[in-house]
């Protein structure tokens, strides 16, 4: 079993704590929060329209909690934690790119409404870094 490398700790703790907290905050979210998050997600990903808003909020919360715990748990391999973070943050970046109101017209740069979610690109970078480190570790033995 390969142990957690010291260089993984800052990224895993920063992203894991942030995502876990976000998931716990959503767990008991109300109808208004559920409707708002569901509406935004369903506009970007139409297949989500068939998921009821409250159920969507619970699923999103559970996903965030699981991702945060994976990142914060030292014995979870970098490849697993990195895959979870890359999948989660990749979906947030895709939501950002698929929602025109979050970007300046004709640009990839955020509008005032998109600044908060555009920052999720840093989590994608951490996830890809964990995956790259795991691949390098495997190759180097």
C-alpha cells in the first residue's frame, strides 16, 4: 500500500474540507435552495429535469460529502481521490461553460454572476494533479 505523499496533503485538505462542508450545508437544504440549484443544473444538463429538486439536492449533497471524505481520508489512494475530485469539479466547470449567463458575452471569462463557479477550475487542477501524481508513482514504482 502506497502512503499519502506530503505534497498531496495541502490540495487534498483544502479541497476536501471545502467540498465536505458544502455537502453538509446542503444536506438539510430547503425547497428554495433545491429549486435554485436544480434549475441551474437542469438548464445546463437537460437530463436532470426529470429528477425532482429535493432529490437532486440530496444527491448533490451526498456526492459532495463522499468526495470530501475521500479527499480527507489518508488511506484513500491519490488515484481514487483524484478521480472523484476530477469528476466532481469537471461537472462544475462544464456547468459553467454551458451556462452563458455565467460568462461575458463571447468569452470564457466570468461575468459577475459566474465568478463564484468559475473559481472551481482550481479544484479541477488539484484533481488532475492527483491523477498525474498517481500515474507517475505507478510508473516509477
